[in-house]
């Protein structure tokens, strides 16, 4: 499989407002893809369309060669952690791990157990009693533990402390190298993206402003740093939008 996400003219409209418009993208396999854009740019919308939680208003999206969420076998190949790290509040950490093992044919017991130990999560504690950062860590453990071909993360590090965030991004890089997993993650923190991602998508005002390998984008715009490059694309998106509104 050479591409993991293939979007053609993809769009999602709420009322008369497009949350995502005319999105045409081809995301290659084996990459860690950073999705960046300001608040309300359409990042969660794109990720939710890709995992089949939203239906498109326009265009199409294929993930791992199929329409998203078509059957259980396909669902097992895609790991997803939404922005609010959804868990079952009344289930304990241990029960979440058991559930992960029961629901996912490729469940990696060793990885999940080791990660929970390293994080010092109390297996007997109910998820509703965990802190926001601990909940995010458990949700991430469950998503990586199912050994998906594609891992989709919506602002995974937002609630993590700096050390936890550094370790999580390190983990992710190692997991990608070990398992030939592809990752798409959204973030507002360009420094995190620069450390972790080798492919970048910039979204602004519902539209893709840029997409491509980080190395190629940097070479094309030398001597800009990744942060300056992202800022340039974002302000260009805002400028185009202001022009269109005139
Ligand atoms: N269920 C909904 N009903 C109406 N509008 C929505 C809905 N979900 C999202 N939107 C709108 O779609 C646009 C894109 O939202 P989205 O959540 O995809 O942005 P985002 O880039 O993920 O933002 P953030 O960085 O703040 O999480 C926003 O203008 C938002 O208000």
C-alpha cells in the first residue's frame, strides 16, 4: 500500500459554512504526518472524515484503500484517539487493557503492559478518576496497542506535561520504525511536529495550504525554519480568505 489516505474534493459543510472544502490529498504510507492549522481550520473535521466518524458532504476519502469504517476488519487497522481522549469512565485501567485485548485481534499485550507500568498508571483506578493527561496516555496506549496500520491522533500531546510529551513523541517515532505504522497527528505545537513528523499538511480556513515531505518543503523555502514556513502558509491562508470576503 503506497498511500494511506486518498482524499478527492473532500468537503464537509455545516449549514452554509464549510468546515473543510475541496480537500485533495494523497498521504503516502510509512510517514509520520503532521497536520497543523489555527483553531477552527478543519483539522478535526478532516481526521473524523478519515476515520469514518463523519460522512462527507462533497467528494470522497479512502483510507488504506477503502471507504473508512466499512467493516470491523478495516476498523481494526486504524487506531484513532479523538481530542477528548474518550474512555469508559467507570472501567478501570486494567479493564481497559482487557477490553483492548478482547476487541483487537492484533493486540500487543507486552507493549500495553510495559507502557502502563512506565507511566505508573494504577491498574485499579477507574478512568473517570484519572487526570486529563493520564487519560490521554491511556487512550494512546490503547490506540498503539492494537497495532494499527494507520494511527490517527487529534492533538495527542495537548494535555501532556513537557516530559510526558517528549517521551510520547519519542515512543511514537520508535513504534513507527518497529511496526511500519503510518501516523497522522494534528498539533498546534510546531516544535513537536518538527521533532516527529516527516510529512506536513497545513490547513487554514477549511483549505489545504500546503502538503508534502518536510525535507522538500524546507528545501523549497530555504532558509526558512519549519516554524517560519508554517507561519507563512497560515498567514497566506488568512490573507486569501480576507480577499475572498471582499
Ligand atoms: N458539529 C458541528 N456543527 C457546526 N459546526 C461545526 C461542527 N463541528 C465543527 N464545526 C465547525 O467547523 C469548523 C472546523 O472545526 P474543526 O473542529 O475541524 O477545527 P480544528 O482545526 O480541529 O480546530 P481546533 O484546533 O480548535 O481543534 C469550525 O468553524 C467549527 O466551528
